[in-house]
C-alpha cells in the first residue's frame, strides 16, 4: 500500500477543505471515508452537515463540524420519505448553508487563511451556484457508480428524442446509447414520479464543478468513465473503493453494531452462510418478510439476516407470529439482527453469498470480498448496479423480485448450492484480486492526482 500519512512542515499553511454530505447513510459514510483519506494526505477537514442524521463528532476527533439548519419537520423525519426529505433539503438548506460558509470563511480570514476547496455530494446540486456566488472552488463527489451517472446523460438524451418517460418499465430492449443496459435497468423506473427524476436529472447535469470524484475503480468501469470523460471537460478521479482505502487509517460507520453476529458466524462452516440485507431505505410489509423467512428456511441454508427497525414495527412480535416450524427453522439456521458490521461480515470466511438490494456501497463491499450476489434492486441506481453485477462482471444472479417462498428457496439454492453459484463465486474471487491490485494502482494514482489538483487550486504545498 502506498497511502502514507504526510507530516506537515512547520509554518506551512494547511489547506482547508469543506466537505458537504447529504444526511443519508449511503452518502454520509463514503464522504466520511473520503474525508479520512484526505486528512491522511495532510488537509484540514471540516464537515458541514444538516442537523438531521448528523455524524457524531466524537468519532472523528480530527475533523471540525459545522451543523446547518435543515428545516425538516418531525413528521417528515418519521415518514422516512426519502424523496420528500431530499426535495425539502434542496430548498431549505440554501440560505442556512450559505450563512454557515460565510461565517466559516470570515473566521479563517482572521487567521489569514481560506477555504481551498468545497467537496460536495452531487445529490446537493444547489451547492453549485452557492459556491460560484461565494467564489469558492468546488469539486463534486458522486457516491453512485460512474455507469449510473452516465445514465443521467442517457435519460436526458432519450427524453429529448421523445423516448422517455416510457410506459413499459419492463422493456428488455437495449438502450441504444448504453447497450450494456436494457430500458428496464434505467434508474427512471421504479419511481413514483418519473417526471421528478427527469427534472432533478436536468439540474444535476447543469452543474459545472472543476472536477468529479467517483467512488469506483477504473478497471471496473473504464468504458463508462471514458464516455463521461468525453462528455465532461474536467478531471475525473475514480478513487475507490473508499472503504478499503479509508480502512488503512480508520474504521468508520455512522451506525455502530449492537448485535453480536460475528461470534455466530465464527461457528459456521466455510462459505455456508447467506448474508441478507436489503438496504437502509426500502421498507417491507410483514407478509413479505414472512415469505422471506419461509423461503430462507425452506432453502436449508444458514442465513444472517439484517432487518432494519424501520422496516417492520416490532421485529420480535413479527418473529413470534411465524408458524412454529418456520420459527424453529429460523432459530436453527438463522441469525436475525437489526444492524451488522457489513464489511466485516462480507469478509468473514463463513459467508458464501449476499442477497442484496445492490446499493453502490454494498456492491463495492461485496466485490472487495469476492462474495457473489442475489440481485434484488428496487429503484434508482440499484437497477444499474444489479445489471453490472449480473451481466457485465458476472458475479450476480438476476432475480425476478417476487417475494414468494418457493421462488426464494430456488434462488437461494441456485447461489449457495448449485454449480451456477460456484461459477459466480470463482469469478467474484478473481474480481476481488483485480480490485485489490487497483488500490496500489489506478485508484492510488487517481488519489495522488486529486491531491495535486486541489493544491494547484490553492497554490499552497503540503
Ligand atoms: N450497512 C451496514 N450494516 C447493515 C446494513 C447496511 O454496515 O446492517 C452499511 C453497508 O455496509 C453500506 C451502507 O450501509 O455501506 C448501505 O449503503 P448502500 O449504498 O449499499 O445502500 P443504501 O442503504 O444507501 O440504499
């Protein structure tokens, strides 16, 4: 590994970075990982964040934190309506964030210092005009795959040609501009309102940062990165997987593990456990969870199953309501937890498969540990990632998504028992080695390039 903490020379200005993540776990965690890596390169780090889902400063003693008002109501917060929260934030946060940044700049100015660069999550597209107004250099950080970001361009193009929105969200036709995807894989489908998606996409595409950082690996997405490079006349920095690079310096997650599932895994044979976690945003009806429980038990495989507290009102009561034989099966073969230390779980030798919603962080974490996946995407970029996993990288099983016990039993056995699963597992292990090589190869070079780029904005040296 070549990422070494740099030591500041005396009397040198430490370049100040302000990083701005949205308050969602899948966005916040990679931003904090990026912050950890940039801190190790000698930058001073400030995290500007909403009050809602704020990170705990005591977990990050090296960073400064600047909370800003988000104006979310208690009803919105408890509703867990991601789309509604996102749209409220992009209206409510503009003025509070601007005032917070102005105040921070004034504080630095008194010390004869300034912000070298703002790094913000592209989800907060309103920050583009804000940084221009404040004359601050800015870089966008994209927490989805490069291919997913490319689909925004493709969707905008298809819309101008009159192809979108499409009525047929199941179309298997290949997308002419991006043939690795079918129409049904585009992130526009699975949303309640495709027009909102197209509107927010056009805002995202209108922003003009100085550079874009991706949490990805060049070798995984070289074709999409090349296409993006042609579309954008700015530097693209594919620096991933961030959780692997950041792990060299710190072990971070905004949520901490409470349930001890690792000791349960320790007592299971090699590659015998299916890890089941379908994301921190999708929610479930109890009858779907019951089908999952029945299907998992019928498959006769061991399983570690994360059921997020917000996906079912009372997990214990629901478990109690299962029929006696299923309950017995869950106790014999399963371990049900509210939260698991996912990277550690995927790295555990007892884990032989992952049933996932294919969020980008989960996708990268699984690829890095060589664990094949049952792909069950719901919306947004998850569909794109599922297609990459199953069709391009060939480490995932595309699944029909019907929460029915016999279907679940079949797919679990396909991955965990059948020859088909063995082939995917072999390919996953090859890919794991390729990704790990990139840590000291392309991703390391991209990180060095990013550091130089930021320093060239500031004019100061580390
Ligand atoms: N995660 C975890 N433990 C759990 C469930 C999720 O650590 O029990 C982490 C997971 O490792 C990943 C993140 O939460 O880093 C989920 O991000 P992802 O992009 O996969 O999905 P999202 O939840 O944003 O849809």
